[in-house]
C-alpha cells in the first residue's frame, strides 16, 4: 500500500513536497533508522485514538503519525516496530517543577538519580528549580556551574529556571540569553540562606528587567500579613509560632501556622504589581488554598496574564489523614483539608480554570532531616524510610513539623498518583496529558517540541498500562532518598516503557535502564517569542 505520512491533523512543520510517483516518505528514509510505536489507544493532539507514530532515530523527531495501527510489514525491513496495544501511548510528561539540588546538596538529590526517577514514571523532560543547589541559579555563573554538573548524568531532557533574589535584577536578561525557561522568587523565607525572599521593590525591578522578554515570572506565593499573634514572624524561618495551638508534632499545629491568608495576601501583592509589565506572563507555583482562586479568576478577567499550577500531593493527600509526627507530609504551602482538595480538583477540571498544570514539586532531602520518629521510621516493612540514627540519638525533637525539612518526594510517581485519585473523579487520560504534558510544555516555552505526539515534535513517549497497579516500595522510588508519603500505597497505572527522542530509556518488564549511558539533553536554547 502507499502510505501518506502526513495524515496527522496538524502537521508540523509543513509537509515536504510529494515524493516521486510510487514512493513514500517512509520509502525515502528507509535506509535510516526508524522507531515505530503503535497502539489501539494513543493520545494524539489531545484525542484518544488508534495510532502509529514514526520517529527518526537520527533527528529524534516524529516524522509521521497515522490514525490507525499499521502492521510492521508496511515499514522497511529491520525497522524497530512495537505494537503496544492495548496499552496507551502518551506524550512524555513534562514535569515543570523539580528540585535536583546539584551541585552543592547532592546528598539530597542529583541529576543522575532524579532523572532516572523521572524516566521510571514516563517523564521525559524536567525543569530544575533555581534553589537548593549551591550556588543557586541567580547568576549566569551559577547557571554555568549547574550545567557543568549535569553533563552526562541526565536520563531525560532537563531545562533550568533562573531565580530572582534581592539585588540580582541585572542578571535576569543575561540568564534569558543563556536559555533559562523562566524565573522564580519567594515572598517568604525559602528555607535556604542563599536564596532570600524578595520584597515588592525587588519584584518591581524584576518585572521591569524582564518586560518584553520571552519568559515567565513565577512565585512561591506565601507572605505574612498582619494577622493574629498565633502566627508570628518566626514562622518565616521555620521556627514554631509564638503561640502554637498544640504540640509541634501534630499536623494541625503546623497547618495553623501557614494559614490560607499567607497565600491570598501574597497573590494579591503580586497581582497589584502586574501593571508594571502587562505583557509578562506570571505564574503561581504550587497553589494550595482554594480561597486564592477568585483572586486569580478576577485578574484573568481583567486581562492579567497569570496562570497557576497545583501539585500531585495537594490533589491526593489531605490534612485529616496525616498522622502525628509523619513529617514526610510537610511542605509549604501545606497540604490542606479534604474539602480544599475537592476545590482544587473542581477548578482544575474547569475548561477556563486558572489552574492549568499539575507538577511534582519534587523537593527531597536526606531522611534524617525529616526527623521522623521511630514509630514511623522503624515500621519494620520493606516500605519504611531508611533512617540513620547516629549515636543513638533520643526521640527528642523527632516528628517536629517545624524543625523538619519541608518538601515532598514524588518525581516519577505523579502520573500514577493522578490516575489513581482521578478514578473517582471522572478524569480522562486526555485530561492528564493536557495538565502534565501539553500545558506544562507551553508554560516553559517548549510547545512545538514537547508535550504532544505530532509531526516535528521530539519523539518522547510513555507507554502506559492504565489497568495495572503497583505498591510504592523502594524499587518504585528511584530518587536518591527513599522517603515519601506515598510509601506503602498502591497506585493504579503503570508506565511500561519510556522513550526519549525515539530511543527507549526505560523498560519495566525487562531491561530496565539497560547498559546505555544517560542520553538526556540540556535544554539551553533561548526561548522564542510566541
């Protein structure tokens, strides 16, 4: 049969001239290496359909998409052909919020371990946050040091954010030129001294510097307003409040110290400055409090270019279920109530909602920094976190939500977390692709390259068994430190294979990562105007 390699409904780039009579594009590139992935179910340009995806292994680009399952006999002899029916072929996920911590805190995480964990879960692109590494990515020199540390270690593609801190406004445009995908700043203490919080004056300077640039300005939106004495300024430094409502190992005490008003006050402050650079896209990272949603909705209605993300943990974990001392759940903003979680899901599933993306915010540390009590750290199961208690340290201070490091480890688990929780909420696999592939790629300026399966895009693919399930044990947590609130949970949805630009980097039921070296690229091209 004569094949038309441009049956995809949105060819990109424009089709080449027709080949000579009797030949096809497949015939013309037959001497080149091809990867062909087919399935009775695939998410192609946002729709679930049968499909055959053809990838040129030399360029790593998708050359053809057919809306049917073509047999292997339709391709040149020796073509790498796999029919994955009935599993679902998805675009590789783009996790736009990950802390890889290298260089400087590689005992917490690193490029090698963090990107392996990503590949395990079908994530083919991660974007590394500017803090927790030393130095932070707040200068061109800091970026170059991070890029050097990443060389040869990445199993998936990696992009980088720059940071905004007091006094670095002159570094921002040079960082854009060096290829950062966006910028992030904190309105409250970040938890690490080398990345201080910004004031409104600092934000105004950053907006002025970045006006007209092809980038996104993002914020950790918590800020201490003038409220009750039960909070107190010391919360900025992760210390207990002046008047705690209860014991420091009770989650309710910690939750009360990071109230909803922290988020709403910060978001209101950010929006009040948007007029300084009205064309500059703004983004709220890890939105937790649903009370902030009306503020964002109104700003969007008023023409402000602002979006928000939420995280897998806010959509799947609830305050009512956190046990005393289980600091694996500590993060900022905090995991809130079940009713708040329901509100996040409601906004996420709105066609015109302000929450556009779902990310991991993978923010690990060494297990000892979580200060887990022996009742949790010595459960005697294969899924207990590995905790080293040097010198027989007593239980004093263990389980303290204020002293423990804040961050949830989950990179590579997000697809299964979202699919598991979504089973009772009526979400479709097309929804997941929109939130975790297409929209995250757009957020970081990678639309047209990542986040979809279409001609001209990178051949990044996740093969997903939507009926499979697994228990989260050490073998499922490929990040460096096996300490996560998802330990011991059974998740539905299993990534069977992960492909990066037409090359298989992970196979669950066979070769694993194989013997090949990491082949991920560092995404350092300058963002283009859209």
